[in-house]
C-alpha cells in the first residue's frame, strides 16, 4: 500500500492507509494500546484494540519501544471531541527496527546531555517545531528577494582577507602554504555582483571565531545578505523593514501549530508591521545613560562605544517593534562604511534590534564609494591593500552609492520562536566548546 504522510491525513479519512515512521510514545489500558506515531511530517495517535487485531499485531504493540521504526496500516478518523484532530484505528503493526533503551525519554534532562545527544534530541516535538519555523523563515527569505527583482549570487567561503575585522577569523591552510580564511560575510563580493546585476543577495554559512559563550553566539551560522546599487542608508532601512515584516507575516500564516507547541505569544508578532521606529545612536546613548541613572541597567554607557548585548537588550525591550539604531561612531564600525556627510565621525550604518529584548538581528548600511577614502581606511585598519585590490577596483570603474545588510537566520529564529538560546535554532550548533555531534 502506498505510504501516506501524517500531514496529509485529512485527505484520507475512512480509507485504508499505511504510515511509515517511528514510535514517539505509547501507553496502554489493558486491551487498548495508544501509540503516538511520527513520520517527520507530524504526529498522530493510533489506537490498537486487542480484540480487533491479530495476535501478532497485539504482541508487537506490547513490545514496541520508543523510537523504534515501524510501519502501521489502518483507517484515520477525526477525533470525536476535538475537531481538526485526527486519530487512526491501527490494523497491523510491523516493527522495522526495535530500539533498546532510548537515551532521551520523556523526562527532564540537562542542556549538556541534550546537546551531546543532539542527533536524537531533534526528534522531540519542541525541536521539530523550531526547525519547521526555521524552514519557513529560510523559504520566506528566498521568496522575498526572488519576488523583488534580486539575483542570487553565491559568494566564496574561502577568502583571502577579513571582512568584519581580523580578530574573529578562522585561518585555514590553502595550497602551497598559502593562508586562507573562512568567510565572515559575503558582503564584499556582493558589492561586485551588485555592480553587475543591480540588486543581489547571497545566502550561506558564515564563520566568526569569537570566543563568546553568550546565548546569542554561534561560531558557524547562516546569513542572508542583500546588496543594492544606488541605495542610500534610508533605502537600506526601508528594505530591512519590509523584509522583516514579510518574514513575520509568513511565519504567522503557515506555522500556527508550531508556535502553539512553543507557547509563543503571537500577539507580539502580529504587531510587527511597518513603519519601524528609528533611533539615532546619539539618542540611544542618552537612553542608556538615563536608564543607568534610574538604576535600570548596571553599567554606565559612554558615547563612542559599540552597543553590547545588555545595551541592545535594554533598548529593544522599550519597543514592541524592531528598532533601527543608525549612525554609529565610525570608529566602532567596519572600514568600508560611508561617513555621514553632516558629521564625518559617524557612519551611515544601521543595526536592527528585535523587540522583547532579543537584540541585533540585522546589521548594515551604506558602503564607501570613494576610492581614495577607502584606500585610506584600509591603511588605517592595518589591512593588506593587496588583498583588496579587486575591491578597490569597484571604486575605479563605475563607482556608485550602494548599500545592504546581513541578517543571521539563527537570531531571527530565536526571536520568532520566543526561545532563550540560539543553540536550538540550527540542527547541529557549533559553539566555543562544542564541535560535535
């Protein structure tokens, strides 16, 4: 009999069907067995009646263990007291692989134990829900840019130089003792493809060797980065605003069940519509200093410093929408940021901070268009000019104002799922002290 997926069960009520999956959980009441069966697309409760099945099927029902792989046949029906919930009357049960004692049983475990067994933890209802939301976010990212005239241009993972500062580079040996680095960002290459295609984006894994153990950091994460020729800072902020709003609306539209599993307050997400508040760095600094004076934050923020995680958490907690903090001091931003023509000590940049204290999810801005100023900044940052000769060429042959941003997928998933730590937002997280499984 052809396999039916649990997600399609409503199309097959009253029919004989076959489900191929695993036993999620079970309970028994003597002559009835209740099996929760999962197949990756969903979970359904199957009911086995001892008097209605063969001795072989009943014996299999009694001995089957959690996460054993099984094939069941039967007839699905709607639950008599729960509209929209389906059950299945099981006729036969075949055990494909009988498991021993399953390490992750339905009880409390410490985080380290669960991370050590991440390959099995992924089967749990909560982790399943998080990664389904991640899937929708990634699809929404691609749909948004594909539907708005952007061209996907993949960028290299091996790079000859830093993009986001030399202190967070993973160095690898290339051929003939040449050094290469794992990409921190595809942005520099995006600037080249934007000059060819006008509107582009890249989407792939990026690497940051930050020795950080905070709940927001991974050493390997996925980032989407659009870049637009002739875009100014205001254009970049408008793009980010529409982009985030689109993603949130798609998650709300298609992942209601998963958000229920995660006990997410969707009213907070329903508020995410344009326009987003815009906050200049100067005003953000004053807000933090005032909060310190009132005893709301521990440390006093000094103008000129970058916003740390506690600063971002406080600022974002003051808004019910993402807030765009713009025009940071040039000293704390990357060498390629265009200076503000009104104040050369500021960069035309923006960080988008998610509400509810989730902090930065997007960073970007307008890129430097002057060859002379860019070369000067490369020297000031003590970067090797020969590694950026091609990047400097972009300022010699048809240079235009241009800008874009990067959004880390995992931080976006953390926020939309309403969870505490970024480690649950990617199937196999890589962190400072975790390289396996």
